């Protein structure tokens, strides 16, 4: 996490800008949701829809900690970083996806949030030596 992002999150929490919807959620249920890849990404999408961007960042970080090779949550995380004006952090996250297959629909979310950004190189095809 970059210093810029850390300052943003600290400012949000200090201002008490936590989402009312998440404040009512059971912390154990939130933790359990992030233990599974699909439910963690779905939770992050709900948080984004509710404008709880810091909550979505935290959710995606927990998902990526459990599933570091997963592509969709990393792309969503990069798109979210762009929305929070941390393009450098987003580009770092995208660099971790070199040689990983990326669905066009998943990349569209990154392109919409980040604008023109180099797409990581696709996996090499052919014979291995």
C-alpha cells in the first residue's frame, strides 16, 4: 500500500466516514465472506456500489492475501486504486499480472477506471523447451 493510499484511509477513518451498512454487518460474517474468492469479490463489489471504497480495498486485500494468484480481484483492486487517484499503486498491481490470462470483460473495468494503461502481456503460447 502506498503512502498516499494510507493517508487517504486514515483520513476516512478519522473522519468517521465508515459506511453505515457495513457498520451494521457482523465482523465475523465479513471475515468469512473474504475467505472464499467469489464471495469476497462479490462483497467488494457491493461495498463499491455502496460507495464504501476503503471497505472494498480492505476486502480485496484480504481476498488477495488468501488468493495471491487470482486475477479478477487484483484487476478490481487496481481499478479501485485508480478511482482513488493512486495510479502508481494500480500500475504496480497490474505488473503482478504479467503472463496471466485476462478476460476482456475484466480488463474493461480497469480501462474504465484507469484510462489508458498498458495491459499486461498475455501468457506465452507454444512449446516449452
